[in-house]
């Protein structure tokens, strides 16, 4: 499971653009294991939202990727097996309202 998910439940991402408020997953410490991460997003609002994911760092300029999540359009794949390791964090925020994130991790040792 994603490290911030409680019992496999969705993680709610809001417009708070800080790494501690919207943590999605933390990779294992050290370089001997890595996580292959799959993420899905759902926007329950009518209007589209821009989702910003920061991968492994805190610099929104160099560590971020964005996706437009259409409102009320079902669950969509946003990350398809990207790797992360060394205790790095995946966190995000959205432009308006909230976006729900779920997914899974394949830990490779």
C-alpha cells in the first residue's frame, strides 16, 4: 500500500502546497530497495483540477509533474510504475478543491 493510506483508503489531496500536508508515499530508506509506484486520481468536483505531484524532492520547479484531472470523470491512471528509493517522498497538491489519490506499490529488493 501507499505509506500514507490508512487500510488502503484514498488519500485526499487539497490545495495546501506543502510536502508535509499532502504526503502520498515515502520510499524505503537506503538504495538496496526501491518502490515501483502506480497512482490513480479521482476528482469529485464538477470543474477540472490541476494536480501537481512532487517526486522525491521539495522543489516544485524541478521535482514536479502536473496532470489535469477532469471533474466527475472516474478514476484515472496518473503514474504508471515510476521508481523511487532512498527514503524520498511523493507528495502533491491541487489547484482547487480536492483530488483523491489511491494506488499501490511493488517493492523491489
